[in-house]
C-alpha cells in the first residue's frame, strides 16, 4: 500500500467480498477492504450453504478445500422436503453437498481465508461517508478519517442495502423483486429427519415459505419469508406470522410442542434476481446481494454471491491487463454473470409467479410427485 492509494477498494467482507479477496491472493493488487462490522459477525439468514457456494469455495485452492473440510461448525444436508398447503410431502436428495452453518461461523471462515491475502489492508468497523467517482480513480471517504482512500476500481460487496449500488448504480428497493424474511433459532424441534431441510408452503402466505433448517447440537434455524409487494399489500407482520404459523399448522404445532426459542426473531431484506439490472459501470462492479442476485423461488443468495465474486475477479484481471475501466468495458462482467445465471433466475421467477395464490396447484403437483419418490433422487442429481 502506498498511503491511502489502492488498486482495488472492496466494500463489504461478507461471502461476496471475502471470496473475491481470497481469489485475488498472490495477484499482487493492493486491496483495501472496508466493512462496517468486525468479525466474527452474524447475518440474518436461513444458514443453508448451497452446493454452488461449496464448489466455488473449494476451487479457491486445495488448502482452502482442506480447511473447509475441517471446518466443524456446519452440518451436511441430504436434501429438502417440500410440504404442500394440505400436507403432501415430496423430498429432493441433492447430489452436490450442501451444508447448514450459522452465518456467524461460515462468514468468519470466509473472512479468515480472505485474510491470508497479505496484499489486503482491512478497515473494520468503518462507515463509508461518501463515494466520489472521478475519471482516473474512485475516492472513498470513511467517517472520521482525515484522508480519503483512492482506488482504480471499487467493488460493491456490501449486501442488500449496498451504498455502492445506491450511489453508483442508482439502485432503490423494488418491492415486486424483493423479499422480506425473518428467522429465529429454536432448540428441541421434532423433525422426521434431522439431515433434511423442511420447506412449508402455506395457503395465504404465497409466494413465500416457512422453513426449518436443522443445525448441529439440536439447534434449528426457523424462518418465514414472502415477496415484499405482497407483505405490504396484505399488511403482513412477518414476526407475528412466524409465531402464528407454528401455532396454527397442525404438523408444525406438533413439531414445536417441546421447542424452545433461543434469542429474538430477526429480519432482513432479500433483493431478488428476477429482473436484469446493470451491475457495473465506470470503475465499479457489484457482487452478491449488492447486485440483486438472489434466487426468486428459494431465497438462496450465497451461491450466486460467490459466483459473481469469482466472475468479478476475471473482470478485474481483464481491466488491469488492458488498463481499461470504462463503463463499456465493464459490461463484459454483466454479460458473464447473466450468461451463467439468467436462465435459472428467469425459470425460478416463473415458478414464483405461477404459485402466487395457487395453493391448489402446489397441493396437486406435490401430491402427484409424492407418488414417485424416485423422482426426488433423479431430479436431485442435477442440483
Ligand atoms: C432471512 C434470510 C434468509 C436467507 N437464507 C438464505 C439461505 O438459507 N441460503 C442462502 O444461500 N441465502 C440466504 N439468504 C440470502 C443471503 O443471506 C445473501 O444472499 C448473502 O448474505 C449475500 O452475501 P453478500 O456477501 O452479498 O452480502 P452480505 O452477506 O450481506 O455481506 C455484506 C457485508 O457488507 C458489510 N456492509 C454493508 N453495508 C456496508 C457499508 N455501508 N460499509 C461497509 N460495509 C458494509 C456488512 O457488514 C457485511 O459484512 C437469506 C437472506 C435472508 C435475509
């Protein structure tokens, strides 16, 4: 580092930011990483670490793969069971390993991996006051710091409320492509299989679902999420709904008979990837939630956060090799992200739209699928 001058400024050291920094180990770029938190820190989530995230994480290096295998604070999951509004159940068994891990642990693992990149200088518990884009550089002023940091490129990895997306891409919340969700931890929930995630699709709460994801040590991540537009239109209180669902749905009432809630019910937003957005521009790129890449049907965002970070690394290399950081050149990044993800995101959006207010369709299709349990293993081979 030469004073406050860097090649790259990464805002956010969550899954997207930390993965990006890990992939840049030994690249030689000087990197400033800014996060408003210190680590370990929690993040409101369902804690399901999808197979895509595992694959990208393990590809960082054989050493990372080895350390992730040793990382204890995770539980492997066999798959997931979807419950239709009238109770029919269908299970999918995943081919690719997925895990459930409290984000306080998983994100800390990623953060520690990133810190092995000795070309990165960390600014933790620092708040960004302003971002000023200039022709030859970007200036980031931290609150309470005298001098701004400057970089050739800024990476917005700062999550759902990204300041980079707001300031540089003019992003606002679009309730039709945004979800609200809450989660709480419970002990002593009684599940049929403690290695399967449960997704409960409920009449009156579509599009959305109630989930139970089993962690280690008899702990369960329990949550409920819905499309933000529907939450406002139907004036739904997510916290009250979570508690109400547990009391009202007979199978859940039974599962939670001896359960004990640990801690508060907490909520956060999910920017969905159901519309294409501009995710780069002159001297900037957005990754993960800042780029709004969350699966519109399942709410999974960690896998796409890691994928976008990996693709941003490719673009960073192109930029420095060509010494080009203009908006037109950066568009290769948008193209690559959507080439990988758009078909899948569009398909999931279609499912989300199709199931809105059609609980009968869910009942019918899940009941039908339940007659062919082998389907769950065949389809799961592709997940
Ligand atoms: C209730 C809920 C349940 C979910 N369940 C799942 C799930 O089970 N599986 C799944 O795959 N996805 C799930 N998601 C989505 C998932 O949490 C996100 O997609 C994922 O965290 C995206 O990673 P990220 O690195 O882009 O952002 P984040 O994880 O949000 O990390 C952003 C980082 O940036 C920092 N930051 C933010 N603003 C600033 C700022 N102004 N200055 C400096 N630093 C800043 C934050 O402190 C944070 O460390 C869920 C989301 C919610 C809300």
